[in-house]
C-alpha cells in the first residue's frame, strides 16, 4: 500500500498532467520533475531515519539530534550534513575567531540555531521566526540537544532590533525568503557595521536583493559572494548501495534557482 505522502504526490502529478496539451511545455515537465524529486527526497529521508535515526551525520553539526520532518526544504540534505555546506568553512572560522552571540532570523526548526549553540558552547543564540510552528519546533530541538538555556526563541524581528546587541561580538544569519531586504537596514541599525553577517539572497522572490544588500554593506564590510557548489562528503556505509540518481537527490536542496549567500565581515 502506498504511503500517504506518496499518494499525495501521485495526486499532485495527476492534477498537473491531466490538462497538458499533446506537447507539454518544458516548464510543465520541469515542475513535474521537481515534484517527483521532492517525493523521492522524502523517501530517502525516511530511509536515513530508519537506518540510523534522526541525527546529523557529518559537517560542523554532526551528532546533533534532529527532526523527522522539516518545516521547509530538504530534510535528507540536513540529516546528511551536506545542507548549505558551502558555508561550513566560514562558520567554523567565525566561531574560532570568537563571538558571544548569534542572531538567527528565519530560524525554521532550528538547524542553525541549535547547531551553532552546540558548535560554540559559550555562545547564546537568539532565534527568530514569524511562524509559530517553526518557533515551537526550534525550542523543542534546543531542549532535546541540551542547549535550551542558550537558544532564546522569538517571533518577528524588527530592522532596528540589532541595536539591542550593540557592542557584542555577534554573528547575524538571515534566511527570510526575500524579507532580508527589509530586515538588514544599516541606517536603522547602525550596530550592523560591526557585526558579521551571513545572508541568503532571493532575487527569484525579490529582484535585485543581492545588489541592494551589497550596496548597503559595501562601505562597512568585506563581502564574499558564496555560490552553491557540488557536494563532497563521506556518506554512511548504506549510502553506497543507493542508485546514482538517489545519491544526487539526497544532497539536492530543492532550490528552484540560485540563491547565493553573502558573507560580510566588518572592515573595522
């Protein structure tokens, strides 16, 4: 018997294809392919959890107890530890250089909020999300990983909110699906000039986001653009028995278009 989520995806595919003309457009085929890819990604996440539980396998957050259902995006990539692995060298370097707090805006279920609390035991993480379910999941994840006393969960974050952290060695992480333009406004929070910022940009949702943020922060920060790259990691032993397509889908992060990160380090 098909699982409920398999049936849901089958229904979605049926709905998408029933009105196709004899010659479907490339965009139609792409959307169907993405739906099937997401279905397979769910299957792979379930396989991972069956084989070794919901615990992150590799990367800087290796060993972290995680969720069995993500609030958004690919769960299997997070469980493998390959999710946004392009940022790993920057995160470890920032922690090594010393900081006392992380401000995580758009925390979802707490991948970075709890991960950074575990990675940097002296750091307090302030995690924000506008979705109540995400906040509940983040607080629960922090509790299960023994860092609830250092992960402070809140709701909407105002663009002048960084002033509450003035003078602190802060890392700001923002993943807000286009709202990063509203959140990161140095003219409203001058303290940002001395904070390290990692932000995912979403020109697909809000055109010119990347250029706008570069323009705002170039006077005060050294800016590195980080693009998504092929994944390289040592997988669990059972991973070798998967088909090549499954291995590729396991590290797919569901991005429809490129969403480059900006890693911005204060010049002063």
